[in-house]
C-alpha cells in the first residue's frame, strides 16, 4: 500500500492515532524513535508497535516515493542512451538487479519502483523471479524491449545488502550473459552497486545505486561506472531522530512533537531546513523527501554541509541509547552516524551507540540494557518485524 504523505503545514487538524496500551499495563513512556527500518511485516507497517505509546514515532524517508525516484532516474538515462545500451539485435535492452533484502520494505519499494518505471513489474511484486518484459520509448522515438535478465537478494551468512555477494554474483552474471546482453545495472543500494562494478573488468556497464554514499559520489564525480544514486537526505533523517527525541524528552505533547523544529522553530530556535519532512498520521512516521544525484549536482552532495537551521542550543543535557543494526552497513556508517554525532552535540544530547552484526537480532538486543540510565531511545533493528521485542524490554524496565 502506498503511504499518504501529509505536508506538515496542513497538520493542524490531524490527530495522532496513538492509543497506548490498555488494561492498565505498565509501559515505558520515554521517547522512542525507530529509524531506517520501519516496524513492518509482509502485511505492512505494524501499527500495534507504532501506537504502543504516545511517545513512539518513526523517522525515515518516503520509501515508495524513493523507489519511484530511483525508477525515474534510471528511465531518464535509458531513454537518452537506448541505442548504446541495446543488445546486438538493436531492439532489446537487458539489465540486472541487485536486491538488498526481500523482507525489507525499503528494498521492496526500490525494486518495485525500478520495475514500474521500466514496465517489467508483475503483480506489483518485488520477488526476484517476478517480472515481465517491459518497454521504453527512447528520445529518438524508437521503442525498445526491456528485459530483466537477473535479480537476486544479496545475502549470505553475514547478512543481507552484502556488497561482496553482489560482486561475486555479478561475476557469474557477466559470464552467463556475455557481450552486450547486460546493458545496465541497478542496485537497491550503493554498497552493492560498488561491489558489482569492482567485478566488471573491461566491460563497464552504467550502474545506478541508492543512498548517496561518499564513495559512490566520488565515482560519479570522476565519471565512473555509477551514473546516478538517490539521496535519502540523511541530514534531515538524522535531525528528525534528534528533534523528535528532544521534543518528547522536553515534555512536548500532541502535534507539538512533530511540528516544533519542523514547520516552526522549537523553543531553542531550531528548524530543519535541509529537506522537507512530512508526517504520515496513520503510521506515526516522519518522512524526508528523496533527491536524485547525478554528475550535474554531485558537487553539492559531496560538500555535505550541515543544516544551517540547527544551532548550538541551551537545551538541558539528555542521554539517548542509539542502536545500529550493523557495524558494516555502508549508508549508516558512512553517512548517517557521522552526522548524527555532530548534530547530537548541538541538541545537547549524548548518544550511546551500540552496533549489531546485521544478521541476529540478539546482537543488538543483548546490548539493549541499562535502559533506566537513558532519557530516550533511538532504535534500528535487524529485522523490521522486531519492534515489539524492544518495547517488551523497555516495558520491563519501566
């Protein structure tokens, strides 16, 4: 189901649908912000997790719009370069797709977005084998067949979104599809895209990623194989985690939690300006917009300037326990966490970061301890369906 993104300026009449736990159950009412991996399962966002307390929110980006954005970026390139991407028959363009994690809603949105743009989408499915023959009309007016030659979840015993697996897989694919069969390469994230271009050898293929990692931006800047990526606007996402936490830890209630610092300045004068952030009421999600990065605007992305709307505050000192699902995730460790450390100081928040191994939920849950020593929690899970496990631990500590 496509999320409905509500502009923040129109939220005066929107009520948060959180109800909390009934029956007199003891719950931990401290600030709790899930990020990057939205509490969800195959049926969609887990609303029981999101409505567990009034102080539970999700901070991320619009996954569906992000998938559409990546699809549009790829489609624009294919239209402009169709003749050079075509196979020897001159009428067919083939591509391969690296899938990050079959069960991850962001990964599914990107796969669906690509297939929708190229008309290879079957039954709105993100499964590796579900695709049909697509088509595109190029800028020269000629129509080309589009064929998804291969798609695979890049996972091994060390976890999903695996760049090494993506590289080894591409090595196999290029031998199976020799010559010009593979016209271009698409990846659910930059890390896997980089893993694949490392195995291209002399047959360089235009490649497209997602995340705007620093190493990927450098490749784009230098005119390398990666022709485009999508920025999740990680500054806005990080600031959303911190602003929501600050608001709740300062005792704000109702719509003040998701408007102060977003549509209007908070009591310390902070207001996020790096990207638009919209609130989705039925899932209690604050979602940053996405942006295409190509050679035309890569310099600004590389500069990675801090948001000018955020200044050093006089806010009371607070402590937050901050989990990261994997110590090797490219986006989180190259982009997200470094700026989180910088902004946290401006909010006078001291985060304690704990890292998982990317495969076992216990690798984070076992470190999710001493909960009463913190004023709030910012949570990134291994599996998106694990939110209740963290809430159970928080409630036991209440």
